[in-house]
C-alpha cells in the first residue's frame, strides 16, 4: 500500500467514524417537540437540544483551532480571564433556549459537519499541530495535531450521543441501539 493510499484510507476512516457518531446523536432528536428537546428528564441538567448545540459549537471551535491556532478558541479569551458572561454562555451551550429551535440547532450542526468534512479532506497534513490554549484541562505547553482533533471530535460526539440516548429513553423509551 502506498503512502497516498494510507492517507486516503485514514481520512475515509475518520470520516466514517465522524458520520456514524453524528447519526447516533442526531437520531436521539428524531420527532421531538421543542419542549421534549429542551427537557432534562434525568438527574442531569442536560437536554438533547442542548447537547447537539454544544457538540456543534465545540466542533466549530476545534476547527477554528486547526485553522487559526489557540487564540481562535472560545472567542480568543483565555480561560483565566473568563468572567460571569463566559461561564453563563458556556452553561447555555447545554440548553435549548426558548428562542432557539431544534431545527435551527440541527441545521447549525449540519453546517459544522460539512465544514469538518471539507477540512478533513482538504488539509494537506493531518499531523500539522498547534499549541493548546492555556486552560486547567490541558497540559502546559502541549500541542495537538489535526488528526488528534478529529479523533477528539469523534470521541466527544460519541460521549454526548450516549448522554442524549439516556435522555431520550427517559422521555419516551426510544433507544438509538437495541
């Protein structure tokens, strides 16, 4: 197998992982009303609409990181300088607010998915890396490659699809798998 074939296979594998995890997450919203998509029927404060909104925003932030570096994440404001407004905005990422619609959140997520797939297929080198921003959850001085970012996006999507599946089952018994 040539190195070009390996690169194509790697990108195809990453695309497939991203697509299947997205389908799991999106499926949990199938047929829900606004009220159901905004509901938090478990002991968690999470809701399906908010999870999809959060995954879309987080994915877009990681794409900005790949393209522009750490200053593009979270509006370019270091975590150490966050105030009440930033923490409120982060908390609202996990909510489907009254002025938002599930269709709007799903459309925004679809747009981010298109952007992700375009970047994944066009990036000359998945090994290109950027320094991570300063935050308590990142090792000081660490870097992350585009490859690691795409894998992280897939993992985060899968994790939140699991959360959404539990929430959906609490709403009406629907399960994504099984």
